[in-house]
C-alpha cells in the first residue's frame, strides 16, 4: 500500500517513510562532527626600522605608508617663494612632522572646486656629495577628495627628498 510518495519513480510501502532525494541540508545521525578550524599562526610583524620608531604592522605596505607619512627627516626642504629652502632643522622626525604640518600644509592646502590640491611648491634639485643629484620637481597640482589626502601626498614629496639626502634604505620584504 502506498502511504506517502515524494519520489516520482518508486512508491513507498507502509513503515518505510518517504523517499527523499538530493541534499536536504541535514546531517546524517552517524556523521562525524566537523572539527573546529585551526587557529592561524600570528602574522609576522614588520617594523618601521627608522631610528627608535616603535611602529610595527602585519604588512610591508603598512610600513611604507607609515614611513612616507611620519618620517620626513629632520630638515625641511619646502621651497619658499623667495627662492630658498625653508631649512628648519629639528632634533626628531616628530618635530619636523609638526613643523611641516603646521607651517606649510595647514596654510597651503586649498580647494579646487570640490577637490583639494597638493600644495608642494616644487623642488629646484640639489647636488649630493655621495651620489647622483636629486632632480628638480615641478609644483605639484595633483587633486584629492580630502584635505588629508592632499596633505599626505605633500609629505610624501618631503619624505622622498629626505630619503635621498640621508641615503635611507627602504625595508625589503
């Protein structure tokens, strides 16, 4: 006698229950439980490596971004309208970062419609006694969606020049 039939091919007889085909989403009663996922080993930390900077991160890209934005050297290479370098000398990178932000960026960051412009005034170039000269740079006119993006870009110009002057070695991964 057919009691219940969920299949189109074989009828079920009394006491056997319905025929269910395919994946029902239920685990069989005798199935072994799934083991919990193994814990991942902690990612290797990459350190900044400039001076005694304690910064560390899980990615080498994070170290590069930190260095470009926080380590500007201890001498300001901002080109002033009178044709000379700013030349402010500080004892630490943090002090130069504060000088650069307060005295150059906050005064100079300007809007271009809805965008912000990098305010780097350019660089006339400079001979280096220990290697090839630093090439001149034109005034930067790159635009950004935020003031902080434009300021970060201007700091990258200063970082690049400082790195060449001091012959700073970039970390390798």
